C-alpha cells in the first residue's frame, strides 16, 4: 500500500514538476544564459513546488489556527513582515539555489577524492537487508538520524559564544508566529547546510528523500513556532514537539541560557533543543515539559534592570549586520 501510494504521489508530483519546469523555469534559465544548468534547475523546480505547498499549508491551516487560539496579541507587524521575507527566501528555493552554486562543487570534489581513496557510502538501506530497504522504514530511520544531528547542531549553537552570536538572530523575535522558523543568520544557515549535506553524502540519502525530509521538518517547525496555544497531552508531548514545548526553548532567561545561581551568573545553555522529536532532550537531560507559555526573546533585549535594551536589528539587513558585529565583537 505504501509503495502504491508513493508511486502515485511521485507520478502526480512529477507531472506537475515537469510542466512547471518546461513552461516556466526552463525559458527563464535559457533567457538568462544559464542553459548549462538546465538539469540542476529541474531540482530547483522541486524545491520551488515543495515550498509553495508549505506556504499554502501555513496560510490556509496554521494561520487560522493562530487566530483561533493565540498565545498573545501580535502588535509588531513589521517584525512579522521581516520573518515572512526570511520564509520566502528559504522555502521558495532562493537560498537553496545560492547554496547549490556555493556548496555543490565543494561536495562533489570531496566525494570524488573519497572515492579515489576507496570510500563507499554507508547506506541506511543496507543496515538490515530486507527491512531497512523498505521505503517507509528507511525514511523513518533517516528522519530520526537527521533529527539527532539537528539536536546536537542546535545544542552546540547555544554552547559556544561565537555560534550563539549568529543563532541569536533566530531568538531575537519577541513575538513568535508561524513565520518565525526561518529567521536565521545566513552564515549560520550556510554552516548548517554544509554539515547536513556532508552527512547526507555519508549515509547515502537519495535527493528525493532529502527534499521530503527537509520539507517535513520545515513544516513541523512552522507549527512549533506558531503563536498557538497548543500542546499534545502528556503522551503526545513526548512523541512530537508541540508549540508549547518549543516556546519554552525561546523563553526569556530560560530556554537559551542556564539560570543564574549564587555561585554563577546566567550563562549559555538552556533546554528543549529538539527539532521534531523530544526524545533527544529526554535522553540527554535537556527536556522541560512545563505547562506555562512564557514570553519569548533574549534577556539583554529587555529594558534595564532586567536587560540591557540591546538591539538585534529591526529588519533583514540590520539583523544580518548586527550578527556579524557580534561575531567579530565589534561594539
């Protein structure tokens, strides 16, 4: 049944992708003089369509849910518009296109050198022949594997001060909505894409599977960041990350730093680093299943005496520039 559904979905999506590619993307590619990249543009078309589906789900389903059960009244509309810009850049494939020209030659060169040394991919499908080769099982294994990688990538970005200086862009949104997931510093995104591309290369994930893995993860993260008073109950909270669980990670003075004690001041750390599943937080002792919906943001954004009224930027360009200044410790 799964194979039949997958084949039907691939056929249906493939027909739409081919139509859009032939009638929209390919003419643009040739008119711009990039005919040599026509094959790669076909992959870009897949990212574009997946992004359009995600945005449709966000607008038609998550948006009404936010209005139905909001955690707080949204007052800073300009900040939301900035988050929408980040979302369009990432979900419609613009960032992926830039990463292709930047990372693809590098990854191809690495793979070529490794093959000369006799290296072969460690395909997940080969772990348990006859079982892990089943598409649904292999996809589930890839999903869990990349989620574990995401947990540690995310946790380390809260551990090292240089890394936090970039990741802080994501936490600077004081009114989280369904659009907030993609508010990231571009340097952090480049680093993340390189790490995940390297792991995908190592474990042999197929490009079509990788697109689906990324799309599913992004859509779930849009739900988690939504201004939505929603949890999944005692058991559900421990199976899938809810908006309440992830909101705790964004909570001021709680989710992205260890609390101050008499012996030590507040410092980098926090809780609820998981991206899809809370299992890794539970396993490594960083889960906090509080039922409180805390205010979000960064402590030093707060006015004195709680914080330092520090600015993290009011728009896309200022957020990127201030992230670089923090990284280089300029001011």
